[in-house]
C-alpha cells in the first residue's frame, strides 16, 4: 500500500516553478579515494522543502553535508563534480567555506546546544559574525519566535540550555541557525532523536519556515517526507562491481514519489518492501 | 556566472588567525627544543670530559674521587650505588605495589576502593624531600639502628632504599592496577564458571593477562628509582663506596650531580664536566627504560582496546 | 558444596597478604605524618613564618623561603599555562597526526614527562643560568627550569580536557559560520577550563616540592630577604629544609619538620581545590 499523502497538504502545496537554489552536476563524494556517493545531478528549488530519503548507507547524509562544506571536516573526504549554489560552485578555488556556512545553515540529528545559556546559544552566531552588541537582544528574540520557542523560554533566557527537553533543545538549535539569517537550512534527520510530539512540533515549524527559507531535510521516516516536503529525492545503494555506492534513483514532486513513482526500486522502498 | 563574492560575500580578513596557528606550533615545538637542549647540554661537556678522561677508566674504574688533587673517575661506585639503592627500593615496592594492585582490581569493593585510592594518591604526592627527612631522622635511628646496631652507618643505602620503595609503590600499584582492570570481565567469568577460586583467577588468569602492564609498571618504577635524588642525598650520605653492603653509605649518579653542582667545582674543570658525563649516563638509562615501558603499556592496551 | 578446608585456608592467607600490602602502605604514610607532626608542630609559630633564616634555631624562620616559593610558583604558572595550553591546542585541533613531525612532538612530550628532575636541573644550569640565557641563579631561572619540568603535565592534562569536548560542539559552531580558531577560543577552551585548571594545579603541586633541580641551578641556602624581582637570588621552601636537615643540631631538624608541615598544608589545600574543581565542573556530556 503506498503511503497516504494527507489531502490537506496536497492542496496547499503546488509545485511552483521557483528559482533553483542548488544545482548539483555529476557530484561524487569519496572517502580515501573510495566513492561513497556518485553521479548525482539535480536541482533544489527556492522556498521548498526537499527531502532526501533512502535506506541506510545510501549517502543522503553525506550528500547533504556537501551543501555547506561540512564534509571538509572529514580529512579523507573529497568531492568531485560541481555543487552550484545560486550559480557559484561551492567547491571552487575562490570559495571560503566559512562564508558558505553563513548562508547555508545546518541542524543536526542529535540536538547539540552549547553548554551555555539559551541566550548565548542563539547569540553565538551573530556574535562571531560581528553583529552589533545592542542588536543581539532583538536578534535573539526574533530567532526564538521564529523557532516557536520564545514563549516557553522568554523568562529564562539566561538559564543553561542543557536544562531543556530534547524537543526544546532541537528548536533552540533551529533558532540558533536562524539567528545568522541564512538563505538555506539543512536538516540532517532533525527529529529522529525526538519523541512524536516534539517531532510534530518540528514538522510544523518546517512548514512555517519554508515561506522564508529553502529547506533540505534528510529523513529515514518516509511518512515525515510525505508530510512536509514539496519534492523528494530517493537514493539507493548500488553494488557497483563489489563496492557499495550511493546513487540518486528518482527525484520528483513528493506526491509523485509516493503515489506514482517511475522506478521500481522507489516503489519498493516507499511501500516498505525494504530499507 | 555569478561570482563567489557577489553571492557569498567577501570573507573577513583573518591574517591574525594564521599568526595564532604559528604561535601554537611554536609552543608545541618547545618540547622538541627542550629535548634538544638537554642533549646538547649533556653532549657538549661530556665530549670535553672524555677529552681528559679515558673511556675505559671511566667505565671500569672503581675509584670515584673527582675532587682530589690526583682525581680518579671510575664511575662504577656511582653505578653500584644507584643499583643498590634501586634494587632495595624495587624489592620493597614490587610485592607491596603488586599486592595492592591485585587487591584493588580483584578483591576490593567499590567502597573500599574509594577509601584506599586516596592513600595511594597521597603517597604519590608527598615531596621526595619529606621522604628523605623520614629516612634519615626516623627510619635509620628508630627502625634500622635497633635492628642492625653497630655495623650500620648513620648514612646508609638501606634506609634510602626502603623509604624510596614506599615512594615508588603508587607507581607500580597504579599502572599494574590499570592493566589488571583492563582485563575483560569475560575472561574472569569464564574462569569462575569453570569453578576456579578467586585466588586462582587472580594469579592464573588476570595476572598473566596483565603481565605486560605489570612489567611496564616495574620498569617505570625502576626508572623513577634510578632518577631519584633527594631521598638518597639526605639519607645515604655521599661516600662513593664500591660495595654491595646496604649498611654502608653510598653515592649515586644523582647525588653526585647534586652535590657537585652545589659545591666548589670550578666551571670548566674536569670535575664540573663530570657532572654532565654522569648526567648523560642517567639520561640515556632512564630514556631507554621509559621507551621500554611505553612499549609494554602499548602491548597490553592493544590487546584489550 | 563448600570448598575444602585447605583451599579456604590458602584463600584466606592470600587475601590477608594482599590486604596487608595496603595496610603497610597506609601505616607507613601514617607513621611518616605522625613523625613529622611530632617533630615539627612545636616549632610552628607566627614568628616561624615571618622570620628569616638564622644561625640560631630559635630565631630562624621560613619567610624568605616561603616568598621564594611563591615567586617561583607565580612565574611557573605564567609560563606553563599559555605555553602548555597552546601546545595542547595545536596537537589536538590543528596538527595532522599522520605527519611525522607531529609524532616526534608527541613522543618528546611523553619522554620529557619521565626524565629525572635532576636532568632538568642540568639543563637549567647549562642553558638558563649560564649559556645562552645567562640569567644567573635567580628566581626567573629557577622558575623556567621548574616550568620546563612540569610543562608535560600541563600539556597532557590540557589535551585530555580538550579531547573531552565532544565533536558535536565543534560541528555546531562551524556550521554557524565560525572559523576554526573562533570555535576553539569561544567554545572548546571555555568548556575545557576545569580540566586544564586541574592539570595546572597538579603541575604546581609537583613543582612546589622539587628540590634537586633547584640545587643544581644554584638556589641559595642563605638568603636573608624575600625576592623583590625575578632577577634576585632566591631560596625556596624545600631548599631551606634541605639546608636545615643537613645541619647536625636537632633544633634545626625540628624546624625542617615544621617547614614540611607548612609545605604539606599548602599541598593539601591545592589538591583539595583540584578535587573540588573536578567534582563541581565535571560535565557529563
């Protein structure tokens, strides 16, 4: 049985032809010379939520970390092909990864607030980017409001972030990312460590944020992808001459992927036959 | 094609960060500089020393009297002095340290461990001059003199050796205990499951499995004993007797260096250079022992981690 | 099914022997502390703390030695904290562990941690007191020598503290557009401060009791005044006590015991602070 896509969501979402924010051309990621993900070419669009789904090991996390040069942190990783962000190859010689991350923010699977106060967590990004001291209060409030966390914490901004629940911490991480006013927000399995209620809160948040930001999420939860995303990219592992390489199998509007996929493997994955 | 600058903004100048990276590297290189400094300091004067003293005289001579009008530089008394005191220390420290280690690793309840570990840590934190005081002014008069009577000199190797042994107990105990605790529980449980007693498990299963760590602790303890100065300086006197009799006073390599550096040897004299020659022997010896113990530690860590 | 009597007997003996090892060690420690307290408590007095050294035991005190030790510890701290933390940051955050020169640095630090303290004295004598720096037997020379001696302790402790900060914190910081140095300076180091402080206290505990290197570099035994600059000749508490122990008169031995009590009290205070720091700020990530 193919996953039901809630009718309300189908109505609201239109596949608007908007500008491509990312254009990947023949992107390949290698670890110590061994390809982990290969031959990926597709475009991601503005003000849309694009979901990367697929079985474990298919490279979806690896790929999303290319979009903000976080793969640089892994010494043995190398990227070939072109990752174009609004026309600029992020892996070009003249590109500074620090600049990239100011425009393309990231939220991680396990909430990772700094061991500081809620205020200092959200203010960290603006501070290191040189924001004026008297603008911080306003930035912090604005970001916490956008992350649907302000009401819950406005009276205890100076308390330690570790005192919050998992769901609140993740929303704090989102607020933190929003504070630097990025263009794109990448989310690597943002709700997989959270309980169902917090997950629902995060998903609602995503649907609000997409009006102002472009969002890419990696999720192993197909229903989540069906619930929130405009477009879905399905990845799978190819056994390429004995080696496991992740490849993009199908990329289409979410409704298509879940109700009428073209590729047999996509059909099998979304109907739960494997993965 | 859009330019990186237009889309991503111009990166802020961060030349300061490059300078910081350089400073950090320099700080790390200081360690290499220190070792180089030690080597250069030692080698330079040692070479001068052997310009005036024949190597064979040094290595095989049994008369060490560098400050006499007709000096003699046979280093053997210093070596035997060092070995005598160290051997006594290890004879004391090894059984006590190993016993404590086995007890802590295999027998002690968590509550007992919490009470005992501070004792060992305290022992490890006592400055060696305090041990020296204890050896000279308590151990010799109150313990050794009643036992040995007349033949015992006020300054003697035995007192320094025994007290030094207690100083080394924490070293042997902690490294051995670390090695024994690293032995997986599965090994013990297997033996218990076969009906072995605690004694048998401790001696036949855990101890052999932790052997390389135990050896490492011994070598480390020996290295500390050889390099120790104050206990011997205070309690063993400064007579370079070429002897194996622990009741006599001895001079070790370390106490010779300390006493001569403090004393009247003129800079540039052979006696002054002797400081560095003996220092070289000390440095090389302890270096080799430390490298050896690191090897052994690596071996037991590798097996279980 | 109880074990046969001989087995239980043997097990009991073995257990007893092991326990006795602990008991002997504890007894030795207690004896040592008792002996020194009995010998020295009588000489402890305000005058003892504030008087200078003297040939008459009734008039002798440890003030210059105490001040010398304080000066030494202050300069040692100023030296080892920046250098030790900097070296640790380099090794943990910037250095590529596969490069041979970084491995050389690591091996060096391990070796230096185990070199006998008197060899550091020789190094100090050759390079700091004489040789290239030629500072003479002054406080600065003593502090630098002791600093080099305990630097490996600080580096090793700082590295562990830095390593304990989880990578997720660094990732979060970098993902916000911070540079590597900003991440280290604003996130990693602040989180590592308790561990670093504990390491520094341990290093100072070691340095405060060291006698042999100071003897070799020429710390004075008869100094009437406390140092007033890093360029003054100096004495230190362990040196003063060594001097008193070396005298034949028993009154001076008692003074040495009193000095030891002061030294041990300081050490106890320092280690208590270290333990308190560790307990209060140890973070469960």
